[in-house]
C-alpha cells in the first residue's frame, strides 16, 4: 500500500538537517513536491526547493509563502520541524532563554501555520504535522524550558485541530524520543563525558537505542497521507517505548 502522497505540495520548516531533512527526503521519495524552509540550505540538494526563512520573523515567513503561492498556488502539507533546545532546570533559565525557546518552538509553529492556512484551504486533503517531543508528556531531567515549550506545542496541536476541522485541515503531531541527530550530537559534546552520556540516553529508551530521524519522518508521512483523512488532533509517539513501556534494566 502506498501513502498516496504523489503530486502533493509540502512545506517543511527546519529542513536543513536532522528530522526536517529526513522528512524532506522521505516526502520527496513518495512523489511530493517539497519546499524546504530554513535559515540555510544545509544538506538540502534536489529533494526540495530551498527558501530562506526564519520562523521567528514574520517578514521572512511572508516572503517564503508568497514564493510558494507564486510557484504552486496551494499547499497540501505543512510540517513544523523548526525548533531549538535548552538544557537546565528553571533555576538556570533566564527570561531571555524562555522567550527565545518559546518564540521558535511555539510561536514559530503558530506563525508558519497561520500564514499557510489560505494555501491549505485550497487543498482537498490538507494536513499540518507538528514535531513535538516525548518531553511534552514525560518529566525529563534538565529540560525544563524545552519541555514546557513542547507541552505547549502538544496543546497547540489539539487547539488548531478543532479550530480548522471545519476547513478540512487535519492537525496532528509526532512525539519523538531522543533521536540520533546533529542537534543531539551537539548536546552530547557539551557533556563532561559524551560517551557516557550517549550510553545513558540509549539506556533511557526501552528499546536500548536512540531513534532515527527516518523513523520520525515515516510517522510524519503517515500522518500527512490523505489515507489518514479521519485522523486529527492526535499525537503519535516514536520514542522507543518511553511513554508507554516499562522494561527491565538491560544487562
């Protein structure tokens, strides 16, 4: 069974690397015409038309979607993958970090989605997929600001789903566990012992390993598919069992 994505148009933010890049490639491989929105081209090649976009700035969002409108006239899929992280408890976080993370992860998702709505309304099978996190539903150590922002993305997903169900626009999110991406690698390199920290992250997930960007991308494509026409307001965990499984310690 195919996902029936061929010929659809998609915009993916955070497309230069990691989960965003994997999503672009998988959508492309399924016949989707993809616009990759990011601050830089990064590792994007011919899988997408790169458009420079900063999700914290309305003028660049407007410019990006004006270009998409001129090129395609509509959108069928929007994937909100752009995001930033933060390490520490509330004791370590200052107001600047709170505003910076929320402006990108939460308000950025809302800004992009709002601007995309006129194009999505022109599609018979429109879908928005937000990249949330296992941090939205589990308490993780030293991730207070990031977790709060992803909790907001989860609530925002449900609110958007009910607001736009009348427009036949489905809104869902994917909750990845810790994924083996360049972002995680940068976080690991900040640790006192990166190798020990990687072992700890692997052990934290019941499957005993980090998830892959392709596994998250596959979930995005599933939720974006017109075959999921009755799926909206949901979160799909791709987390190695973190949210729902309690296994014995590995030896």
